[in-house]
C-alpha cells in the first residue's frame, strides 16, 4: 500500500513583508560602563556599538514578538487567520515549554496554525526562513510567519566586561508566502559542535547560579576568528547556490554580532562598494535571533530603493550553528 504525500506547493516562496519592534528604553555605553571597567570610546572601537534597547520590566519575548509580527502582517497585507505556521527563533523565552510561538499565534488571532520555537541562537531566524521556504515549496504551508525575538538583558551578566555591552533586546518578523518564481534561495546551513562551548550558558538550568538562572558566556576572540574565516565562505556558498553573483547583490545583511566582524566579513566576501551593508548594530547591539530581521527592517527604512533587490542573509552563533540564504527584499 502506497502512502499519500502532500501535494506540491508553488514554484517559489518570497518575503511578503517585514516588521520590527525595539523597546523604548535606550541604554548608552556610558550607562553600561557604570557596572564594568570600560569606556564609551573602547566599546565603540571594539564593537561599533553606540547604544542598545532594553525591554521594560515585565516585557517578555512574546510581547516583543507580537509587536513586530503585527507590523509584518500589516505590511504584507496578510490577515492573521491566513497564517498556516508560526516559527519563533529565540533563546530567551524563559519557559522550556510551552513555546512562545503557540502563545504568539493565539494573541495574533490566528486560526490554530502549526507553532514552534527554534533554538539556534543568532542563526535561528535564518533557519526559520529556510524552513518556511521549504514548507511552502513542499505544500505543507501557504503562509508562514517567522519571528526572531530576544530579551537578552535577562540572561547577560551586567558586570561581565566581555559581554555586558554587546547585547540588546528587540524583535523582527517576516511573512513568507508562495510566489510564481523563487524569492528565497537554497539555505546553506550546518553546525560545528566541536566548538560548542565558545558561546554557551554558564551553567545548566538545574545548577545554582547567582542570578537564579544561568548567564550567557562568549569566548570573544575565538568567536571572532570563526565568524570571519569560516562564515565568509558560507555566505559565498549561499550566493552560489542561489545563482546570484556577489556583484549582483543589492545588500548584505549579516547577523549583527560586532561591527568589526561585519566589516571583516564584507572584506573576505569581496563585496563591491555598490552593495549595501546592514550595520544596525550601531544603535541596536547584538540581539541574537532578532538581529537579522531587525537589520533588514532598518536597511529598508534607510534605503527604500533596495526594495525588490536581492539580499544575502547569514546568521551564526551558539552551537556553533549557521544558516545563510539569498532573498528578494519585500
């Protein structure tokens, strides 16, 4: 007896709309330096960060995700009831279960879609875009909401000189739907578990920690080397897989890990001056799973002429995991 399979989906998928939410509170480098031995000048030089946003007391990952998702749905012209799947990339939803995605789907007024969280840290959003593309092409979903949302301020040690200044809070979202031709290229993704400990929690959840929960730890120099030397070739592979030349790109939107990493990657990829490079990190910081969609939103706000162009996305981080693809900007 044969097994019936899902009917094939459309020829392609594309991003229909993007939305973002940045909490109101802005935290300057000077404020961060009240608890660490550093300076505004040093932080700017080492990371490119001038300020970052912090969630208000009681403001959760789902709150941030909902705000970004509503903007994305409105811009895409998609009603919540037409969403077939909700994917939330996050490492700061403070419940192991149930997922942030299920509550988000309920709050948005969707009609019982598939809803899951993705735990791939800074690479999570690009993983979500890859899954959405595959689901739509395979016919298992028609419209997918992909959200990256983080409240990093609740898992960073504010006295850790190596990481306290890096992270910010925020959420970004995209709506992915079917298209007559591909608007999302093949995703090039993978992991290097041999370097699992370079970005990690300081303790497992069951262990006692000073804050009552683990902090996030990052081996900065080692991560810098890995991101520049290992991720630049992955970005080029994603462009090749999509059949898009580096010179033909409209924009490069990498994970906003560090300004120096972004500049070094652009150099390694040999991006021409004509390609826009997202540098949302300056006023947003590193928002982990939210950084790529936030950077897309900021780039389009500053350069509306980039709408409809091709952008090379890449997310990379804890795991060490990574995912990259070329997309057509909404």
